[in-house]
């Protein structure tokens, strides 16, 4: 949604069970007593996230049915295309596959689980039960790195190879990995 629609009516094409559904909504958004959106919020004057969420909630019957959804299901519902899930650690060629998929222009997401025995997610800047999009997968200097984007932009990576890891981000590494500080 680039401009406010004066009548306040919007139509979205979503997919349920691989079948296209046109969902029509108005522009009223559930807000709290302070006038802030109860569910998704906007970035500046952008309305599209709130409108898309409302259409998605309408397709499933209510906002309450959208809590902590499955990213694969969301991709199927938004794009009408098949998806595939891969568990990290189950596939030794995952990095190579992700690199190939990104070069093909495929959408790839990573999901952090609510609990993990391997790492304290908060300590490395990951949000539990959150979805990140893959931006890049690059191999150089005997290291394989993936670049993830947090759509909320709330936290940044605090583990190895974080933006302030001067020991790893040498001038050569910055050049090889096209480093840009977040």
C-alpha cells in the first residue's frame, strides 16, 4: 500500500490450501486505549504490514489464530507456492544449498526456536521464536558466513563475526565479504 485509499477499502490476494482467495478489508486497525496498534505496527507512515496482517487474520478467522505461526505456512499463504523446510544440522550441504538458492533468487528464512540447549539466543542477539530472512551466504578465507536480516531490527548479532568483532573483521575479511556495518 503506497497511498491511503480514500474509501478505506483494500483487497489482498492470499492463498489457502494453494487456492487463491481475494480478501477485502477496511482500514480500521485494532488499537489500545492509547491509540497504538494492538498487533503489527507500522514503520513511519507505512500501512501495508498492518493491512496484510488484517487480511491474513480475516482469512483464518481472527488475529488470535496468527500467534507464532509457521514461516513455511506464511510463505505458502502469501505466495501460493510450495515451500520446503530444512533443519540446521540435518544437512551437511546446507550452506552450499543456501548459496545456490540465493543466487536463484529464492526466498529463504531462518527461524529461531523458543528454546535451545545449544546456545542462549539472547546472548548472541537472536530473538526466540522469530523469523529472519537470508540476505547473503558467502565463503571466503576458509569461513562460511550467512547474513540474516531481522525484519523488526530490534537486535543485532552479538556472537562471532558481529559488527564490532575487529579480530575477525580484518581489512581483507571486510573486502572479501563485502562487509557493511549495520
